[in-house]
């Protein structure tokens, strides 16, 4: 059995808030692609296009400050 965490969009680190810590995760994964780059982080690929880029960063911005 695997556990998973449901979060708000943009909460990459799962701490229940979209903030600078999530922005740092995006920055560390920037230009990442699965199997092609060492910085790949599936959680940072918010739009699920197998590439971490500005489109993922924008999604964090749209949800900045959201929490639950």
C-alpha cells in the first residue's frame, strides 16, 4: 500500500502552503526532464508535460499563498 498526499496546486513540498519553498523547488528542477536531466523532480512538473519550465512556475504564482 502506498500513501500519497493531496495538496493544493503548486504545493510541491506538501507543507500545505504555496510559498517560496515551492518556488525554490521549481528553481532546482528548472529545465528538468525525466531520464534526461539529473535535476528532474516529478512534483515540480505541475502541468504534467514532462518538462519543468515557466508554465510550472506560473501555476505556483497563480496559487501563491494558498493553504489549507
